[in-house]
C-alpha cells in the first residue's frame, strides 16, 4: 500500500514560486510508461513542500522520459515561458501548492506481469477457466428447422399483413379470409360456396392483389371444352410443326367461377392439375407454377342447368368454405365505403398493394412443415376421421386424404397464430371446412334436417381432447 508523505509538525507550507493561476500556461506533464525503468529513489525536498526531487548524482533535477530530456522542476512547476501572455512569478495571495505524490511502482512479487496496454496483441488468449474472463453468450443461429416463434413469427407476420390489405376490400369475412390463407399456406385448393353477392369473386381478386402471383379467371359455361382450360396444340405453318398454346390454367391463382355450370367432362380437366400440378396434352406433360391454387365458386340455391361436382373431384379440394351474410355493422360499413367511392373493379384505387411474393409464400410453407405435432394429436386426428366412417347418419365417411388435410391445415393455422406446435383447437376450428364436402348423408338424415356440420360438431363434442 502506498504511503503518502507527511508534513513535519503539520506546519503550513510556504507558497511555491509558481502557481496554477488561470493566467498561466500549463504545458502537459509528460507521461511515464510502465516500460520505462524506474529512476533513482526520490526524496522529499528540504523545504518540506511536498514536491519530490531526484537524488541522482550531482543533485540534478533533470531526467529522461521516453528518450526525451525533461526538467523535473519545470515539469512539476508548470511554469510558462516569460514571453507567455500574463506571465507572472508572484503567487496570488492565499495560494498553496497541492502536494504531489510519487509515481506508482508495480509490485515485485514473483510471477507478476503488468497488464498489456489496450489493443496490444499478447499472442495468447485469455484462459477460459479464469474467474475474471468474460465470455459473452452465444447468439442463436437461425436455420431451416428453427421454429416460427424464434424467427419472430414469420408466417404470422405474413398472414397479418395480407389480412390487413384484404380488409380494405372485403368487409366482415375475417374467418373466411383466415381459411383462405390457411389453404394457400397448406398448398391446397378451396371450394367457395355462398349465395350471390357475398364477395366470393372479390375475395379471390383481393387475395391476388396482395401477392405477386399471376391470376386468371374462367367463367364456366355448359358449352366449354377441356381444351379451353388446359390449352391445345396448333400447327405453325412457318415452322411446319405443332406448337403448344397454354390455356388459362397456367397461372398462380385460378378463379373457376361457377364451376358447377360446366359438364363433368370439362370439370375433369382440373383433376390432374389439382392433384399433380401438371397438365398433359397429347401425351406431353407441362408443369404448372410453384404456386398453383384453384378457387372454385358455386351457388347453393340454383340447381337448374347445373352439374354437381362428383365425389372424386370434391375430395380434391382441401377446404370447402361457406360464405354467409355479413353482420349488420359490417353491412353498414360496406354502404359507407360505397358511398365514399369504393369501386370493387378498381382495387388499386382502394389502396391494395402486394405485400408477399412467391418466394415468401414458399418460405412460409417450409416453416409450417417444421411445426411440431405430438403423438396425442395424431391419435386425435385419426379418431375424428374414423368416427365419420362409423356414424349412423352417414353413408360415406372421410378417407385418409381428409386426415392429411386436417394435419396440413392445422399446422398452417398454428403457425399463423404464432405457435410452432399443434393443439386441438386448431383441428376443431378447421374440421368443418375440411370434412363437410367429404361426407355423404343418408336420405333419412337429410329429411330430418341434419347437416354435415351438425354431424362433425357432434363427433368433436364426443371425442376426448388430449391434454
């Protein structure tokens, strides 16, 4: 421990010949680095003023710092040149020179080494086991299998941004929009059913305006042919060969408006495209885009001149979404928007803009594939689907494709809601849309007014929910 010099008899110290007046120029005091060899032992001056002088040979106060001769007395006194402005050797009244202290000398204990200067490379790393060594925590590395919540809810953020844009055009159908997005993320096709004027077509057009994917529309009619959808080969007289002219099915989002108004022969043209994402014309296969989704609409109240979809084609649709009338307040809002100039045929004027591209949708699908599913959830889905095959009001229950659809859409909903694991509520909320078009009621059940949704709700209420 350092010992400070004590003044003898505690007598007041005489003033120094120089003072730290504000009128004086104070040159910087030279810094002695630890690498400099310590000089001769210093001793207090005879005047007892607290200043320290060198006791070297000849009693000189000069020493060398960093290879530069320095006068110790001048350095400690801080005297300026007589030519400096305001120079004066007379101290101010009452001024007392504060004591200075000896330079710190490092200990000489064995094994001691002074710490290197900041930024100096010592050539060796600090020992990891040292109690004074700080190792910052490692930052998590994001990978393809990182859950969505660790990525900041990528799927949830994309879904919310698309929902906010679509709400500028579609009012009072938030649940329908959520199911449409779930079908998009689950890479499936959707059958929209609702009475006229419930925004079925507007829903698809608004979704296409929010993603950078090409969209085409087909208005199905009784005289439509399969080649009008898939395309055909025509003879090029200049090239003297047949070339393929793609049909409107080669797009990202396909709106099949009033699909039940065309004959089954034309409806069947969509089967290969919906199941295998390709079209075969004259034996040559043509692949469809990475994002290919069919939105088919139909009217449930008009059956004259229509062709109901067969069960095999209904099973190709991932979801059957029922669009009902909007609530009273939502319909008032629709009127206000129309009064303010909203035009459903000009969605750009309504402020809709693309917020997701094809690559973003594909990345969301990869994230959804990594959603965790426990064994209890597999058992819950299987029990639900098997119960439809044994129900007394059903002639035909759901098949294994329905089980796969429940799993895929449930995982998509879990990711859209900010989770990386599947829970029973995800299955319960989407089960009617997945199963209602895959069940065939008995005639006596239809006479009693029993619907597919009522059967599904009864089965869900009777199943044991996994904990």
